C-alpha cells in the first residue's frame, strides 16, 4: 500500500468515526453527559454513602476518604503532583462510627508513627534505609501506664504483605487485612466496580493509596511482630492499641474499593477533619 493510499484510508476512517460520534452524541448528548457526571449505578451520593471518594478539590491537602456501610471512615492527607496525582501521602486518619480516632503519620513515604484511640503510640526511627531492608528502633508508649519501651527492628522489604499479615494474625490473634487492588482498567474496571473516575485518575490517585497501605502492612506488620515477641504481656496490650489504625485502615480499604467516586469531599462527609498533628518530632 502506498503512502498516499494509506493516508486516504486513515482519513476515511477518521471521518467515519467522527460522524458516528456525532450521531451518537447529537440525540443523547445531554443524557450521556449526565450519566458521566452522575453516579454509576444511578444512586445519589449522600453523607452516609459508602465507598472510596477522591477529592476533586485539587488544592486541598485532604486527598481522599473512604467510608464503609457501618459508618467507619478514613481520610488520606498529602501533596499532589502538577498533573493532579499523589506526590506523597503524609498521614492517614481513621474515625470509627462510634467516634474513636487513630492515625498513622509517614516520614518520606515510610510509616513512622501510629497512635491508637486511647493515646498509645508507636514511633519508628529508621537508622538504615535501602531498597531491600529497613533497620532502626521502635518505641511504644502505653497510655494506660505512662510507660515506654524501645525495641530493635529489622524490616525485610521483600516480604509480601500477605506473609506479614499472616504472621501478625498468628502472633496476635487479630486479623490484618491485605488491600486488594483491582487489576482491571477502563471499561472492564467500570463494569466490575461502581466507579465514577477515569482510568488515568484511578492510576494517579487510587493506586498510590492502596500501595501506601500495602507498605504499612509490610513495614508496620514486621515491626509489630518483632515487638510483640519481645514484649511482656502488659506491653502487648499497648502494642495492639498503638497499631489499631493499621488494622482499621487495611480492613476499611478492602470494604470501600467496591465503589470509587471523584467528587468534592464536602458533598459526602458532614465533617472533614484536619490532618493529624503529633506533639513529638520524628527524626
């Protein structure tokens, strides 16, 4: 086929596609626009809706939030890239339906501080950071007794989240969920989920949240396991309390990924909390 014939064929195909698009949109354009802007599935969003909601307010440090049917919720804070994606996740706040709050703070992308609803916390200090391993120490504070205890930690970053979660469950008896990221994209993803966000935004905004929780499971799960083995019975209670936000976020993320929306968060949450603030310096 000559270059001229190829150009003519491509031009004809482009014209046919353009006309077909015009015929489709002309009689139904307004309805199509309404469907795209509305909610997949036809139900309207309320301040009790369950799902993962990506904040369309690009200048807000509150990037996304999720809520399950029971009313438990989490909020993701951080910074964005110029193209609207997530540059860095800085913290995660969890709020149960009963009003209890806990949170996780990140330092340069790594989980560094977790605080349970009773005020017990664990602070992780990294001494060595590589692509395969993290070493350092973790200090747990028991809010009930006011005592602290420090443990050495050695995190293998090659360990899978599922293996770490299984270890934590074996040691503590508490189930640690592993986030399940949908692998489908585009139309297949939209068909599998109730999703009102295009595939590019899904990759830029939803995937980083799932991966951040995955990293928390790997790092904090191994830290928790090391602390739990070395701690006495009384300290183990404080460890479970301090790591409560990890269990909650992991479980909630699995619940809310059945629906993803791209909306101003004030439309689906009656109250938007501020990012977590801690009164110690992370070094």
